[in-house]
C-alpha cells in the first residue's frame, strides 16, 4: 500500500492530534479491543476485535471462516480504531461539553501471517496482551485449532492519534454561570475473578489474576 | 435505503446473534460511545462518536465542518457499532478463550435533522443520555452554536446484535487440565467528579452527579 493513500490530514481540532509512534503504541497497549472497519459489497462494516501489538505491527485474529477476516486477509484497505473513553467533560453549555479520550485511527492493509513460527508467536502475543502471564498456563494449540485461526498484522505506519484530557474550557462569558462544571472520570476496571463452574475444587487462582 | 441492502446474515456463531429491537435499544442506552464506519475516497474510516437513542433512531452529532459528518449527512451507507466489553473469558486453551460482550452493528444511512425543533430535541436527548439530569443546568445553545452542530439520525431498522455471557466452555478433554478457568468481569465505572479549576467557590455538585 502507498502509505499516503489514506487521507490522514487532521482537519478537526488539530491541536488534539498527533502522529507520534510511541503515543500510538501506548494507546494500543492499553486496549483489549479495537474496532475494525472494512468496505464490503458497497457497505461499511465495523467489527469489534481483540488486538495486541507486536513491535511495529498491530495484531488481529479471527476465524478463517469469517467473511470479514477473509476480506481483511485479502489485503483490502481497513481502518483500525482504538478508543479509550477517559471521562465526561461537563462545561456550562452543551456546546463546550466534551469527552476525555485517547484514540488511534490506523489505516492500512492487513497481512495474513501464514509462516508457522510467526503465527504461533503472534497468537501467543495476543494471549499475553490480554492477560500477561496467562500463556504459561495454557496447553499449546492443536494443529486443527491453528488451522482454524487467522492471524492478521497491520503495520503501525499510517495513523493519527487524538487525545483530549483535562477540564472543560468554557468561554469567559460562561464561567460565571451557576452550573457546576468539571470532569467525571471514566475507567474500565476488572472485578473479582469468577471460577468456572467446572473448575476442579482446590484450583488456585494464579498470581497474574490477583495483580490484574 | 433498501433495508435489506446490508448483508446482515449471521454467519459466525449465529447462536450469539439476534435481531431483537429491545436488545438493540438496551445496548445503545447503556453506551456513551459508538464507532461509526464510512467509506470515503476508497478508504474505510472508523470514528468514535457520542451516541444516544431517541425512540427508534440512534442519534449522532458533530461539527458541520467535519468531513466525515458531512459525508454521513449526505446519506452514504454507514455502520454504527456499539460494543460493551463485559469480561475476559479464560478457558484452558487460547482457542476456547473469549470475551463477554454485547455488540450492536447498525447499518443504514444517516439523515441530517434540520428542522429546528427536532434538532433541539435531539441535541437535548444527547445531553440527557450522557448524563441524565444535566440538561436543566445548562444555558440554552446560541444560534451560532446550533448552526455549527449537525445532528444525525440513523433508524434502528437493519441491525444485528451479538452477545456472549457466562463462563468459558472448554471441551470435556480440557476440563481436567490444571489451568485455572473462569471469567474476569470488566466494567466501565465513574470516578469522583473533579471540579473545574475555574469553578466558583461554593458551587455545589448536583445530585445527578452523586447518583451517577
């Protein structure tokens, strides 16, 4: 792909935008989920998928039987968007109210990772990304499972990041209004782990769960 | 739009899928954010946007100066995806591990809501959706602010929902493995509200914040 094919000019609120690779990595590394957009038979589709980062690539996986996964694997243009919603920004007017967020829009074409060692390493990276420490506890995948799973890699090359943080910014003429103004922080948090009903009595919860 | 133009057949894991309108509404009503996919100049774009529901329509808004908002307003096909990530589903193998989630994929074309009363009502609905009770505290929008804001409406007609909940489902041959298995619940929670630095001393936090 010509990396400049996607039009990534930052038109709206360019002061919030960036093209910093490390910032893009931080946004991916903090995410479990991304939203992948493709265009298929005249219709846009946006699909939530697990994601992980491996060096300079964003990794996705899915069933080889999935139509959208096959479309991605065929190398059509895609957009992978990762969004963290960090808070509601409550100004004295609706117009100046906003959200705090960190967002990455990554443009490119996915590559199907077919080489067995690279595919294994990538699938392992996905497991470890979602729950660091987990991989060592899992049995290795069977050949049948591997054959049913497509690993896709999108280079972190053509992208924009957009970040808003901090308090509302009311115009001076609104600051004297009686409405409360400020930020309600939002975050995704993990609750207590729930044992599977078929878990053998006495199976200990691993340390990586307690730290999570 | 021909409501059957989008191919919404549930191919993958159809047992998780549905077309129930009330389910779609519940997914939207619990969301602050959606991801909107469009196809523009040969490239898919996926944009995070605030959303709300008004009866049988999903509402979006944005700057009239935004290229993607104008593209939506022009009535091109779009896909609005709303995803709630509810947990990590940790099976004894990577292959059977999964996520608990609720997802809506809504297909259609946005309509620009231009009629002043309908636009005001829709923008109010967005404010109230994001923080119920907030609207009464805000000054009304100015004409200039209204003119700068596009309200878009997408009918909740052509969609699929997909939901996974509950524990991992390992095959019998894996249940005896020593790995811990179960679910780590995930949820988005609000932290304590943070006063804006320019908030007048003594401004009380409204009750709707305490309940949030």
